[in-house]
C-alpha cells in the first residue's frame, strides 16, 4: 500500500514544476535566423573623394586637382621694338670735389641697332643736330664746351653728306666749382635733344632730361 505524501510536500513540488515551465523557451512553431546588418563604411572610405570625371584636354593629379594639359610647343615671338631707340644716362668722374676744383660730366647715349643720331657740330642735312643743355645749381659753372668722338659719315642722303652716331657715344663737358661754394650735395641736370633715324624713316625730334649729384667737400 503506497504511502501518501504530506500535503505540504505536494504543494512545493507543484510550485517547482510551474516555475520550470515558465522559464523554458517555446519550441513550438518555426524559428527564423537573425538577419545580419550591413557593415558601416570605414571613416577612411567615407572621407575618400570620388574620382573626378575625365575632361577632354585636362589631366588629373593624384590629389584629384585638375591641371591644364600641356600644349605643343609654339615658336616664341620676336621681342617688340622699343618705343624709343635712344636711352641716356649722366654721371660725374668724381664723387666729391672742393671749391675751386673741376670735374667732368659725361652723358652716355645708347642707340639701338639699325638707328643713328646726328653729330653736334657737323653737317646733319635736314635732320636735327644733337644738343645738350646744362642745368647747373648755384656755385657750379661750365668750364668748356661739350666734346664727343669723331662721328661717322652717312652718304645715304642725296646731295649732302651727314655725320651720325650709330653706336654708343659719350659726350663730355668740364664743370668748375666756384670758390666760396657751400659744402654739401648738389644736383646737376641736363637736357639731351636729338633726332633718331634709320634707313627708312625718322622719329620726331625728342629730348631726355637727366640728373646726377656730386658732393662739395668743405
């Protein structure tokens, strides 16, 4: 004859069975596998710029910048002719002089190839002879006439030979510092007047204003 369990023991056993049923997962019905999410792009991939589209006549650098494609080499154009074929500068042969002394003033004239200017004291035909006018400050005076190298004879003009300078030429003039002139730096000015021509034509007469300085020592 089976032994009866006490009522308290039966109650505990029932509670344990009920707890196991609630904690166990349901196995009835079909189960679906979890769907994997797409991986996010890496920061490096996200920051990488998109490749630039190809452009006709333009090449791309590794950094993605566009540069103009090189064109075939073209012949260089000839240098333009200067607006004036004559340039000039003025200088002194000394940096300082004393009252009563002399120095030499030199005007250097450059003439472009194929052009010429005219002599100071020789026949020039219808063209204008070269002339230099001094502009001296108080205390300085001219001590002689302008001198220059022997000019060349130009027989291209019909009827009369003319004398010209077709190369660089230096015109010189002696200048004296008067006694009693105050010490200090003084400015010396001069104006070069000339006409420049070539075998085919002449420019209108022109002038250049030039300046230099010298120090009168005490």
